[in-house]
């Protein structure tokens, strides 16, 4: 969304006070793609520079907009109100003023488990999330730490801490579009030395509980369909399902994503009853599934209603590092397969498990219409 003429004037003020070190700058793929998908918008000056981000938020049962900006003393709130006529309130959040309150040093501990704690961050732990993000993704463009302030427009602000060090973090935003309200989980990371100890699972479960408390029925996020560790976490541990597929979702690359960013859209239902039902359905194994094998990924005469076992590479990150050409072919072929198969519609499939069979890894897909009949819920 482009800024209306009146808003462009605020850029002059913004220029004067904009931090020069990019401290508050959000990653490009977020401002270019994700924010508008969540129902928000960026406001830009005439040179295309972002002067404010408008985040949809849900607070105390009301839907509104938080403008994240350093611009003050203008009629910005009035202007944004016109851009989002549905908003029940519009507020301004200043990144520069974040973590300035008297309790900014206070960690709000949520849980203590197996030698680590889950908390809502204070100033120090928020800063550590940025370091951890750089370590995991090898990128300088990280989510700014002001987003972890309790007043920020983010919906999920969680850290896992061991001996005063952040070893995991989870950040999410609200999604509001038309009548739809959801939580969009944006980024999750666990320090390489502390993986496979349940840190990510516990952070995600806490996110679900917080969403449920606020009456949110569904959490979405996107994930690379070929990353086995994420599949184990998302499908087998959490019970989330892949309900849609988007090839080349972001159009960016980094250390962990060297080829195009194809993504599954994940759906994580917050109600324990519905989640249990869904887990039960995916717990029932088809004795005669249709295998779809690498290197061709051809679906040959799938039995109607049979589960599909879709092969994925054992170590996708490693394949991208060691053989980029092969990885690109794998990406292209699996993209074609997922575009054809995945979705919430007649003759399409939803993925809800990963399985290892004789050293090969398979995503387990069930036909959507069959799933919907049993679940009685719409997964779209
Ligand atoms: C994906 C990631 C967040 C998982 O974090 P984690 O703390 O190791 O995950 P957990 O220990 O909670 O794992 C949850 C489950 O997945 C399984 N799992 C995790 N990594 C696995 C792997 N490499 N291979 C097989 N299973 C794995 C665990 O065994 C566990 O199963 P359980 O619940 O039955 O015990 C972590 O590997 C990571 O930070 N990766 C890089 C960044 C990334 O991809 N982030 C997510 C997308 S934004």
C-alpha cells in the first residue's frame, strides 16, 4: 500500500530522527511480503523509504492498528484511521522508547522446565535474540529488539533462557483480514548447542496457550517443505498440518536457504480437543500408502483415498551446501508436486506427519475431503 500524499510529509521529520545504524529496520522480506499478508501496511516517503509500519493487533477483544514509527506531532493517527476503517483503535509505538519503562529489566517468567526457563523478554534478553538470530541464519538483517517490548505490536514475544543466556526465541504477529483473525508465527530459532531438547516445542506450546487464552483459534506460519527437523517439530511433536503451498514465497536466500523460498502454510489449531482429533486421524496409519519417491516424485496411479508418502531429502541444508545444482533440481520437482497436491479442496491433500522408512524420509499426506469429514472442521 502506498502512502497517501499527506503522509509523505512526515518523511521529512522521519529523516531527521531516523537512526542511522538501521537499529529499527525490519527485514525486507517482512515489510515487502509478510506484513501485508497479515493485513498490515508500510507507509513510505516519495523516495520509497519506509517511514512507518502499520501492524494489525488484537487486544482485550478489540481489533486495532499499531503504527510503529518515530514520527510524532503529525496527524498520523487520523490518516491511518482512514486507511483502516475497520480498526477499533489506532495507537503509536515508538521503537526508540521501547524497554524504557521501570520494569524493562524485569523478566516475566512463564515456565521453568528441565534447566531452562520460558519468559517474556526484558531488555537484555531481547538484545540476545538478535545475536542468536545472526548466529543461526548468518544474516545481518534481524528482527529488531524493540518488537519484544510488551507494548510492541508483536503478538508472541517469547524467549528460552539458560544461565542468563537466550537459547531460543519465538516471535509472532497478529493477522487480521476481512473477518479472519489469526496469529502468524514469524520466526523461531534455537541455539545449535541446545537443539533436540524440546526447547522449540515448549516455546510453540506456550504460544498456543497464550493464543487460546485470547480466543484465537488458529496459528499459521510458513516453513520450507524440505526441512526434516522442522517437519518433526511441526507435524509429529506439535500436531500442526500443512494446508497450502506457495512456491518461491519470499524470493530471498540466506545461509540456510540457498535456493528459492518455497513454503508450506502451516495451520496449528489451538483447541486441545480439535488438536487431539486431528492427531488421532494422522495417528491412523494406512497399511497400503502410495509412495512418491525421489528422484522423480511421480504420483503413479494413487489409490483413491490412500495416504501419500512423499519423499523428502534426508538433509536439505547439507544438500544445498554440497550440491547446489542438485538442490535446485530437487526444489523444482518437489515444487511441481506440492503445487499439484497440497491444499484444502477436493482431490487435494493435507500433510500431518513425517516418517522414516528404511533410511528414507516421507511426508504423510491425507486427502483433504476425507480429513474434513472426520474432523468436522474447516482447515482453510
Ligand atoms: C527447527 C528448530 C527450531 C527445532 O528446535 P529444537 O529445540 O531442536 O526442537 P525440539 O527439540 O523442540 O524438537 C521437537 C521435536 O522435533 C524433533 N527434532 C528436532 N530436530 C530434529 C532433527 N534434526 N531430526 C529429527 N528430529 C528432530 C525432536 O526430536 C523433537 O521430537 P519429540 O518432541 O518427539 O522429542 C531448530 O532446529 C532451529 O533453530 N533450526 C534453525 C532455524 C529454523 O529452521 N527455524 C524454524 C523456521 S523459522
